[in-house]
C-alpha cells in the first residue's frame, strides 16, 4: 500500500518530465515544467497528470513481486545453510 501511495503521488511529476523530454527542442511547446503542468491541467484536467499510469503501476507491481520473492528465497537459503 505504501508503494502505491508513493507512485500515485509521484506519477504527475513523471508525466510532466516525460512531456518536457519529448517536446521538440527547436520549437518547444512548453517553456518550463510549470507551464507544462498548467497546460495539462487546463486541457486534460487533473486526470491528465495520471495519463499512462497503468503500465507504470503494473510494471512496479510485477517488479516488487519478483524482488520480494527473490529476497524471501535468498533469506530461506541463508537460514538453511547458515548454521
């Protein structure tokens, strides 16, 4: 639950970063991150800040599940052979 809360709070920052990084450098659409933020909220609403978040959350869920499984197995292996 804490991981979900973390990603939910930081996804808008990642969305704005992606917008800023993918704009044309010769003719940028947004002059700053704050301008990009305002544009997204004005044109798409607050939900626009979370556009594309499902793949990120799914990737995070799978990655955390794998990490927890590896950690659990490693600890079990160490407990069995430690003594």
